C-alpha cells in the first residue's frame, strides 16, 4: 500500500530520552502535529543509549495499548544503526509505531533494512545524508534500485539530512540565508529531479535557527517551489509555520478542480496556459494538500475539505 507523503506535514524530532514523548505521540500535547520521530541517533549521546532504549521500551508498550486514538500523529523511530533496528524489531512491541527512519541510508544498506523490516508493517523514511548524496550517479543508482524494489510502496518519503550533508563539507547553516543559497541548493535540486522523476517524495532539511521565523518562512517558500512535501521541525514553534505553508490558496484549489474536470486539451485561465495532461499530477497534489491542511481563506478560519 502506497502512503501519502503530504500526511507528514511538520515532522517533529524528539530525543528518545525525553519524558514527554507519550503526551506528544498521543496527540495530547501538540494536537495539530502530523508526524514525529523518536530519535536514538544524533540526538542521543553515547552514554545515554541505555536510558534511551529503556525509555523507548516504555513508550512502545504504552502506545501499543492505545488502539482507539484517532488524532495521534504518525510516529517513527530513528534507530542508531541496523543493529539497533534489529534489536528493536526483535524485542519491542511496535503495534503503536508507524515506521522507521533509516539513518545514513545508502544503496549498500538497502537490502539490510529490507530484511530487518520484512516481517513488520513499518513504513520507511530513508534519510539521504552521506557523502554519496553529492554524487548524482550514485543517487540515480539508488533511485533505480528503489523503483524496482518489492518493498518500495513502504516508502512514504525520503528525508534530506541537511546537517549531516553540511558536516561532510565542513560547513554550517548560515544565520542570514536559506539552505538554498549554499551548496545544498544544488543537492536539493538534484535529488528532487532524480527521485521525484521516479515517483518518490522528499522532505526538506531541518531549520535549526529557532528565533528567525522570517528566514524559516523564506526557506519554506523555496521548499514548496522545489516540490518538497514536508519539513523537519526541531521545536514546536516551527510547526504552524511549516504546516500553514502547505495550505492551499483558493485560486490553486479552483485551478486544480478545473484541470481535473476539463475536457479540453489546453485552455487559458487567469493569464496562464493550462494543459490538463501535464498539470494533472500537480492538481492531484493540490487536492491532497487541501484535505490535510485546508484552504487559506483570507480573514476567515481555514476550511478543511
């Protein structure tokens, strides 16, 4: 079954050592959150791993017992490596978990991740964050392999690991410019063309500057231009900015309906050419976004469809 990547919205990362994960994962603490990741990798220090695993055991047990939740976000676990992933699959109750985020995902680890998750119903969110990501040829090989893989429909989206990719280059995010103004601007374009052309969705890198919402908004605007489906959040204050951006403008919604319902091969509307044969997928995406995030009616409460 293919999963809807727009359902991810803002994906909040939380270290597995936190004591408020259950309240977030059940939709109580942040009711509008659409997805979250319980992280055991970079967000957890080496000496905290035993505590994180113990905490995760309590979290998974409690979530597996709550089978009547209707508003909870999608919940993912990000294990440290394939060995930890295997330990979790073998020893934890994952009935309340939606999927795994695969760290440092490459073509060489694809079969191992497939083997580990084959007996589960876990959704895949592989993370592209190694030096291979800068090599367009290697990324095309990976996209080709995923396209024919028997478990490809488990992939809800591929995550672009911005901080790890910048670490490979020995640079850090600018405090005055979006990620598109640095070397990752090329990388994001290449990845969206390579994987997007094969039908895979990608999510935008984390924005680590918590106190610069105007720059966050500028970057989100570029995320939309590049066709990305969501964005990692590291703080709850970022969630509304991210998810509001994926609301649909009334004009976009009306255009989408016209395109999907038109019997004409080409027509003009609002000063632009509309060609249903080539704009159909865009129109479908607009309707999906409207169902999940609503329509942006000025001066009124947003309406969900």
